[in-house]
C-alpha cells in the first residue's frame, strides 16, 4: 500500500514538473542587439544586423545558439507505464550564402544539440557539427537539417545543392535537391529548383510533431511570399532517443579549401506551436563583395589606318583561331571536382594522346575507348613524362558518369602493387577522362586467347603468378583498405599485365564501397556473363562473396585456357561443369590447358582447379574469403583434392555455375574441407 502511494506521488510530481515547464517562443528580426544569443568560432553580428557564421576564408567554423536550453525531451514514470517523449517545435529562418568566384562551400545547418560547444566539430564536409572522431556515434544526441552546397561521395551525397536530415551523423537519413513546390495552371504540383549558393535570400521552415514523429522541411526564395503548401521533405523521424530533456537550438556553418560567406538574417522559434512569421520587409542587408572580372584578351584591329597591312590582318585571323581552339580546350570546373586531387588539365591530356587519333587507340571498354599517351615533362612529380593509358568514357550517359565518379572516388585513393594505379582524371564538358599507368603487356584475356593464336602461350609459372597477384589485390579491396570495396567485374579482360608480367586488377567502374562491418546495399545487377554469382539475380546485392565467385571463374579460365561459358552447337558448355566432370571421372588434370603440353606443376594445377570450384559454390556463405584463398595459394593452408569431388546432382538448376547447396565449408586445423549431406564419394 505504501509502495503504491509513493509511486502515485512520484507520478503527480513528474506531471506537475512537465506542466510547469514554460514553452519557448522567440523571434529575431535581425540580430543587432539580439538578447540571449551565444556565438563562437567565426560567427559575428554585423553592423547592419545580419548574423554572419563564416566569411570567405578557408577552414572556418562558426556557431550561433539560443543562449538558454530548450525543454524538448520529457521523461514519464516508467513504473506507471510512462515513456520518453519529445516536444513539438517549429522554426523559420532566412539565410543567404554569398560566394566569390566560381564556387564555394560548404554550407550551413540548423542544429539541436545537448551543448553549445559541439566538441570534436570540424570544418569542410562536417559543417562544424561533428568531426571524423564523432560522426555516427549514438552518444552525440545531435539532430540537424543541413543546407549543403558541396558534393561529398564519402557522405553518400550525389548532389552539391541539397537539403538533408541528419541524426548523429552527416550521412543524411533523408536528402533532397533544394527546391520548392508550386501549383501549375492545371492544378498539378510542379517542383522548382532553388540554388542555395546563389547570393539570394532563402527562407526555410522546419516543423516537428512530437506526437506523430513527423518532420517537415520546406525552403523557398523570399520572393515567394507565401509558404509553399507542400514541404520539400516530409518524413517519419523518432527523436525520442536523440533528444535529452534540455537541448540547445542554433546554427552551424563551415568552409573548406573554397569558401562562402554564410548569413542568417532572421530567426523565429517556438515549442508546441507554430513559429511566428518573419517580416520579410525588415530583413537586414548583406554586404556584397565584388566579383573579380574574368580575364579576357581583347584584340583590336588597326587596319583602318593602313589598308595595305595584309600581314597584320592575317596575324589577327591566326590569333582568333588560336583563341577559339584554346577556349574549346579550356577547363570549366564544377564544385565537386575541387574535392578530389590528381586532376590533370584537359589540354595536357589532349596533347598526350595526340588529339585522340586512331594511331594511339588501344582498345574499347564497357563505356568508352582507351588511348596510349605520354604526359609532358613540364610539371614535376610522379606521373609526368611517363607512358599512360587514357580512358575516354562515353559522354552523355548516366552510366558513364557513374563509372567515372566510382573510379575517381575509389581507385583514386587506393595504392597496391596488384591494382592498376589511377594517375589522374579530367572532366571537360561531356568528355570524362581517366589516366592510368600504362601496362605494356595488355590484358590477361588477350594473352589467354588472342596471343595464343600467334603461338605465344603463357607458361604455368606466369599463370600461377597472375592468379596470386589478383588474389592479393582482391584481399586488399575486401579487408585491408579503409572501406570494403566490391569490384563487381573481376574477369580476365580487367586483369592487366605489367612489363614484369605482374598482374594488376583494373576497371573499377562498377565498384561499390561500404564501411567495414556494414551490410552492402542493393543495386542493379551488373557484371559479365559467366562471372556473375547466382544469388545476384535474387538479392541484387553485390558482396565480397560475389567477387569470390567471379575469381573462381577466373581461376578455371586461367588453368584451362577456356572461357567460363562457351557456345556449342548442341548446348552451351559451362566451364565449371566440365571441370567437375573431369574430377568425377578421376582425371582432374585433363582440364588443364592442353597448349601447355604437360609443362606445369601438377600440385599447383590441382590446387587451382579445386580452388576454382570451391569459389564457385552456389551458396555464398560456403565460399572461402579472399584471405583464405591467399592462404591456400601461398601454401599456408591445405585444400584436399577429394574435398571438392563431392558434388550435387548435375541435373540441378544452375545459373552459370554449380549449385552445391548440399555442402558446407569449414576451416579447422589449417585445412579447408567440404562435407556432403549425401555421403559424398
């Protein structure tokens, strides 16, 4: 009885405490003499009343918070069935981003945080909200709505002019290109783009309903006097685990190598009600900086004074033609291009490839052509004065652009002796160019099938060295780099051979990246027939196991000198089925390339054939990892030959490989073994 009475008293006290908390309601119609405003970093209030978070200097962070905490989280009585709840809030503000030159960054954010200090916050892509050591931590208790003006692939951003909703991270839960909705004459909603970094005043509204956990975000230029009827972002977002009882509300902004001035001109905020409307007629002025005039060469002809100056006229005509040609080859940089190093001017690549003429043509890839070139020696540093291969991706296609960005963002930062080195890149109008180290011995595919027609056959030692090199490269991609990289197109045509016949894996146009320990996302099915794992058609999820399947097809292709799928008169011949048949007949080495004329290491050949079939198992969880594959190839673990001779019903449904669902794969005592549920042989 006494315990229930105490619980009742505690419930009453908590209810009284909640009810007694006063709602927050304020409006800053300009910030000159603004009360209860806390600033730090580069933030300051200008004489005219505008709040400037950053100026146009590099690597700045500016914060401006309402000085008092706001009661956004409430705690009910857990004994009586109550739970954690959050208050509703509404805010409206007007901002202005002013950039000098061709582009700036990085944007600003409305922030709700447990402290005004934002410990660990960094400039550039982190917007002064979080930092590399705090991003993604649940303990941050940070909610933000970002107005980002720079594309960063590491944050999964695909647009440099977007609005995003962030919870404890700068990787947005929801992101949309900045725009507002208006109603057309036909009564349909029409989406009108809004350029955030345009030196125009833009109003934003953020409304959160704590009861329904519904968040609405709306933006529109101040020239749109009425608030758009439809929000840009409307999403369910449960903030109960994010908001503490008392939180601080305000703004954060940051700059990077390129900078913008970020201004807040007015701000209205209210809890448990709609924020007061801002009087757009009373907005403070923002200082405008003069844009430097572009450099223009003006050629004046003085032929009027001397009609006989034919030489001068001819010289003027030559100059005009030269200027037009130079303008056609000049580079026009976009914002995202400045975030990635190793950019090479288009003029240098044009000269290196001698105008991309047929004389330097090396071959065609999935999305473009490859040319041989020699970069000039005018610059110091590695990569200049060397022979290079320049890949010119097909212009005007979204797929080509995706391949280009994937290679720049992934291969551009990776360094490994068994990966083709990306020396640089360039985007010029519709031309997308990737510059690789030149591989004088071409592709593995050409040596296995093209060069063989001329009597040049790879020796077994060369083949085994190629296999081990590709395996080391894939191990680096899967486990040793800062992200997990799934190549998605491992095949002989994408394995290039250097002057020492060392193997290097290239063509990362289909590659996908994700964090270590995170699950890969679904994507469209892509790859090459004969190398694609069967589960791709079901899950559409590329994993390290699908790369292992492709590597298994490559192992058999190198050992047998035959393609994974060969067209036959009666039916197609699937290589892994044929090798399996040789093993079941007790003569596995019959599958080895007959052009070797018996000149090979029998133990190594058996290992490669058996490992190729193990990597081609139908169940992805049954395949070895690339680390285990390398251990087998290096002799650190033993793969018994009889282990891979236990096969499923040869008439079972197969998609470009054997379905060995009756087998399990285990590793113990340094040995990889397969156990059959049917008894094996």
